[in-house]
C-alpha cells in the first residue's frame, strides 16, 4: 500500500504544529504575511535536510516554488490546513474500505444527477474510445475493471474513472460519496474528451488528491 497518504499528513501537520509553536513562543507573528514566510522557510529547510520521505518531495518542491513566485498569494497556510483536514476525514479513527456497493450507489447517484454513465466498454486495452451521450457531463468505467479490480466486494486494484464535463461537480460528489480522486489527466485520456482519475484501495493513493473547491477546513 502507498506510503504517500500517511507521509503527506506528516508533512502538513508538522508544518502547522511548528507554526503554532512559533506563535506561542512569540517568534512568529500570527498574520498572513508572517505565516506564509515562516512556511516558505520551513519547506525550504525540509528540502535541504531531506526531512521527509521522497514520495512527498514533488509536493514540497512545488510549494517552495509557489511561495517564491507568488508571495502571500501562495496561501501556504490555508493550503496546508485544507490538506490536513481533508486527509483527516478519510484517515481519522477508522479507514474505510472502498467497495463495489459504494461504486454502484455512486453510479446511480450520477445518473440521477443527469450524467451519462457508461460501464459496458473495455477502456484499458490501449485503444482510443469515444462515447456519444446526451448532455455535456459523462462518467465512464472500464467493463473489465468493474470485475478485475475487486476481490469479492472489496476494491483491491486502482480503478480508472473517466470524466467529461463539470469536473468540479464530479469531484465534490465523489468526495460526498466517500472517494478520494487522484488525477492523471484533465482531458486527454484513453477515452476521447475525458479526463482520467484513479480511485485506489482504501483511498490510499500515491499522490495528492483532488480536493473539492467547496471543501472548508474546520
């Protein structure tokens, strides 16, 4: 199973804890400018010391570049808080298994929301596929993966979800249904005009998830 989901939590939680300690000691003023500067220095030190596992190195380097190029607009503190809160929801006291029943229920939900849903085509054999559905929003699963990715009811292999249309709405609905989406591409995938997301067993993927725009860290 991927180490990523636990290590990314380690990174953001460590950063926020040390920021709070800085506030309490009086070394850091609790203001957007000071907090952002502290976190930029923090990620830079983390890179130099190789403090965290290499699976999160691309994220830390990206945050450093954002902090240097955007300044306060990088909003590192709010980014870290959103990530920490989102992962905490999924990996708090109990990690939930992703099941076939959950996915079946989500397919029905998307159909009720007027999305075109397709599960009858083989989509992972390397050939390009195009669907013609009513409306702009569509969601497709590979027929083979609907069987091969499961051991009984339990998802045991990464599953590709192909999406066209309102990606923001799809990410939100997936979150509400208990799925973490890991983006591979926005648009160009094996299914023409569709982006591709991966859903992993136990939601434990090897990269930062897509967090709904509407999600607010509590």
